[in-house]
C-alpha cells in the first residue's frame, strides 16, 4: 500500500491509500478523478495524463512509446506521465501528483 | 421473437433497429456460435460471411479485447475481398506497432484540438446561422455534414468533397441498403480518390513544393526506426480515417439529439451548466454508443465465458452489449448523468486497438452541443424517428425530423 497525494482538476488536495494490484490510472478512474483511460492501459490514448512532482521523475521515467504519446498532448509538460503506466505494485509512498486538464 | 432467441437472429431488421432487449436475452447464457455477419469493408451478396461466436458480457468482451495475442484483428475475409484493408484496425503486432507509432506521431490530440477545433467551432456556428428553414431532417442536413467536413479539413482534401466521403463511409461500413454492385463501385471510387490525392502530394513533394501541414502530409513524413510509410499505406490510412470517421460520428450526433428530445430535462440541465456536456457525451457513448461490435479471429484454442473457442474461429465482441451489462453498470438502460463508473464504457474499444479518433468524435460532439446551446431555444420532434436497419455495426437514426426553435 502507498499513500499518494493527489491534486484534482479543481485544485483540491486528497490523500489516497492505494493497494497494489492495479495501475494508478485504474485507481484514479475508479475514484472519479476524471481520467478516462480509453485505451485500457496501452499508453496510446493519453486520456490518463497526470503531472508528477519533479523529484519523482528520475524514479518514474516514461518509456519511448509513452513519451511519444505525451508529446502529442495539448497540455504536455516536462513532468507529464500517463498514469496507466505507473504500477501500484512498486513503492510510491509520498508521491505527489496532479490531474492534467482533459484534452477535450 | 420468443425467449428462444439465438445469436443467429441478431441480423434481422427488427433487432438492428433496437438490439438491446435481444442482447439481454443472450447475455445471461453462454456465448453462442453461428452469427453470420459482415465486417466493415466486406460486401453482402459477394463475400461469404464466417460463423462467429457472439461475446455479450462485459467481462468476456474486455478479456478478448485485451488479449490481442490470441484474438487477432487481422480479417482474412476483408483481405480476400475487393475492399482496401483498413490500417491498424486489421493489423497485429509487430506490424500494428510500427503503424500505430507512426499514426500516433501524426494524428495527435494537439493536431485535432489546436488545428481543427477552432475551425470546427466557427463552421458549426455558421451552419446554425444559415438555417433558413428551421424544420429539417437532422440526419440529412446536419449530422452527415459535420463529421465528413471535419475529416476533409483534418486530412487536407477539398472541403467541397465532404458529401463523397459520407457516401463512401456509409457503403463501406455495411450500414445502409446498397446492392453488392453499388457497394463495390463505391469502395473502388473511395480508393481511387485517395490514390489521386495522395499521389498529387508525393508529386508536389518531388517537385520541391512546400506541402501544407495536414494529416495526410504528416503521415507521409513521419518516420519510425528511420522508415516512413509507403505511398500505398498513406492511401489506406486516409481511407481508414474516412470510413471510421465519416460514419460512426454521424450516428453519435443523432443519438445525442434524440436523447435531448426524449429527455428535455437534460437539455435544460445543459443549458444551465455546460460543464455537464462531457458527462452527457460519455453517458450517451455508453448507453447509445453507435458501434455495436467488431470482430477478431482466434489464433489458438481458448476457453472463455464457459465455452471452448477453437483456433480459426471468428469472434464478435459486442461492446454495446457490454456497455449495458447490469453486473457493471447499474440500471444500464437508464441515462444517468455523472454515473460513477462511466469511464469504463467500451464504445471506443479497449486495449491497443482502441479508437484513435475518439478525440475527434468528442471534439465534434462538444462543438455541436455547444452550437445547439448557443443558437437553439427548443428542439421539437415534428414526425416519427426512423432508426437505421441496414446493418448491425451501428445503432443509430436514419431520419430525425425536428424543428429548431432558434433563439
């Protein structure tokens, strides 16, 4: 289990206790944070876009395919990640994220 | 039809007009074999359909969609037919990965939102402003025009050709009643048009001309591992975009308007709060999503949903039935705004074959709904709604006679 701090699209802060076994996208989608996850975790739709705290970027780098998807997003930033590619089986204790604006 | 309803009967017009009660009859049983349906691009009367398993439950549909090693998207029937094979939709790894990477680099949300959306907003506003007769058949005059015109803009072909795109898409997707000869001729005209358009672009490129930045030229230029698409692949990508984009979204727009007419309280809610547009679209996609099913072919024997599916068997994934599976969506036949698990609907597919054009569909619907809210005070139904019965691929309206009471 990891405790993750989430800032939603209205700027409100939440602390989530997330169990291992799924992806961060599924956890955020199921708790109605507004991410779509249209492609179901294939890193190709960009609809689960989040921003992560800069200090976590080195520990959680995006692979080539994910980086390419992010590049095509309107709201892409240097600290963008796709939450479907973040596995809750790893230690994410203290991770801080915010939900990116939807593309449409 | 009685309670002995079987998957083989899914193709009758009385089912196509509203298949949902029939999905309910099949969903509680084990998957059935024997659906004789026509995938997109095939020609009833010329091609011979293969019997297929019909997967109706959410759990079975997602399991098959996720497992693209076993459930192949290659369509031997379409490959053998005279119609052009669709890009991505009908490819498996590793070819699918190469094509998907190139498509993703060229067909980005940024291109849709920044290049096409502002034009779309202006175009829809003009369509409402030029309405001289407020009594109209929405499907003939509005719904068909928006996606086809947007597709010309996105791809970069003359906007005046939008009507051609609509007709070609309609014939290709086996939705309307065309004869085999008409459908074949339409598919040939579609291929010839894009071969000429793409060829002209390559000639301009060879002549050193500056090419405009549009999706067609982006597909020509984009590289993956140092290689670009062949000219023929660019043509087939354009064809795929047209048949996928100029057809399904027409029905999406129609289904959105039907809901606003049938449930005027929702129209009022959107008038008062436009932040409800997105959840309204999502719930429409779930409950009334146009695309009903797509096919896969099994590459090995597998046990799924309580049945043994053999290597080589065809399988129909009924996304629309999964979207109304009561074990996932409570009161699935009701239209519930801000439904808790709405993001789990499957209308755009699931996994690597999810619809790349979902951003386009949502953008078009968003601009259309905002256009209605800007210009229309009331929507009245002036005659009976007629639903399409030509084929099971899409759930949608053929005639929607309405009166827009303008503001």
